[in-house]
C-alpha cells in the first residue's frame, strides 16, 4: 500500500544542482546563476517596500510586472503571463495541455524538468535525440506530434542556440503548442519573440533568474497571444506571484542597461574560458548562454573525477551522470576571478 499515485511512486523527482548551506565559501559554477548582484534599482525598491504592500494579497496577474515587461519588450500587457519562476509557467503548460494520450515532445538532452513535469502529470514523453552537433532535429520533432513540444534555446546543457527560421518551421508544422524556453536569451545573439505574433501556438518563456541575477526572487513569464494564455490562467495558482517579486522584478526588467552590461562581461569571459579549456584539451560546445558544456573525453582524467576533485577544492560545477553527458562538465561562467580559479585548478589537476 502506498499513499501516492502509482506514477508518483514510479518517478524519481527533479534533483536541483547543489545549493551549499548559507555561509559556505565556494566558487559556485553549477546552477547558472549570474555572478553579479541584481540591479541597484531593484534593490532600492526592495528596501522601500511598505507594510501595506505586504498586508494585502498581490495582484493575481502581477499587473505591475506585466506593464514593466510591456515597456521593456514592446509586447502588450495582455500577452504576458507571470509566474513563480519560469518553472511555474512550465507547470501551467503541462497541466493545461497534456494528459495520457496528449504527449510531450522535446529534443534531448535538455532541461530535465520537462520530463519530471510529464511524470507528475502522467503524460507520456517522446525524447528526440539531438545529433552530436546539436542542430535541432526538426523533422523528427514534427513527426512526433506532441500536444506540447518544448525547445530550450539556448539549450541547456549544450548552450547551443536554435535559429529563428528553424523554430518557425516547427511552429508552422506542429498542431500542438510550441514552447520556446528562452531562459538564457540575455546571453544570446538572437531570440524568437517575434514568432508569438505570427503563430497562435507559440509561447516564449523568459526568466529573471539568469540575466537579471534574481534566481532567488522566483520570477519568470510567458509571452503568447491572449487566447493561449487564457487556458493557462485557468490552471495557475490564484496568487502565484508574490507582491515582492512583482515589484522588485518590475524595477529589474526596467533596468535593461544594467542587465546588458553584466551580460557583456559574461559573454567576453565565456570566450576566454572557452579558449582556455580548449587549450587544456577539452572540446567546448559553441555557447550562447552563461555556461559552457566541456567535453573531457580526450583528457587523461574522467569528467566525474574532475568534478569531484574540483569540489574538493571548493569549486562546484555540474556533472550529469547520464547517457551522452557522463564525459562532460557544464560550467557556469562566473566573475573573471572565479573563472581564473577554475582554469588554474583544472590545469593543476591535469598536470
Ligand atoms: C534556469 C532555467 C529555467 C528556470 O528558470 P526559473 O525562472 O528560475 O524557474 C527554465 N528553463 C531552463 C532551460 C533553465 O535553465
């Protein structure tokens, strides 16, 4: 006898990257957080919050953030649905659109949460393998006929970007919903937001966790036509965005200049780390995100040992013990000092 539904007993649950206890001194390059602090304008809003703003329930649609997103991105407020992180949007989409017989499709390897949410819902999934060069397997994704197709672009853990023309072909040929998860768009050369205007089955997801240095705030949003959002609104928690996140997030997204300046630093460090690791014998996938995927298969040391030895030295990177990733490390780009410590530590281990 179990207290749980059979599919809950059968599943393993999402395993987040390690979060060391507060106060632990580590170089944390394992969960793609931004190494720079949030916008000073956002922190000022946080410091000026009044008790009255917390006494009341928040606006159920996080109206102030919606308006700020409209001003920052040029999309109408009614095309924006805000969530407790973009993970919350993923949950709404899976709840509203899928069930047994209405499958979820995604190219793999990718963000593991897509599979976890499908398991909770009891929805079958079709994972279409990415080829080794990580170009999107469009025809196979179309042929899989998902009720929902998830594409992360830039993808995690590969860091690779899908061209908008490829995503457009997918949107055109799918009967179901196409979710373009742009969690890392702030570090990429291009994005696919214009597709939501032309295709009523497309939703683009964004987050303040990566580019805006606000992973702890929990704020993300989806952009799609209001008819698509209407179905998602029915299944969301009534007050899914708290008053603090709404106001601090609104100030953060208004400060694009600050976000872009940090993204520029991270992108130039991404180039530097890529060449340093290439010199050390790794193959580094071309990244458009704030992390890189480094293939260690040509090295004298295995990726898993490298991961463990780095951890020993107080440097956390991400190791995925799964097919196609077991010989690779996913490394978040940190500050120049953190990146140098990583490069030096790896060089010493390989020496
Ligand atoms: C980090 C990440 C998210 C989740 O972001 P939150 O807004 O913090 O929930 C979504 N998708 C991908 C691919 C991510 O890497």
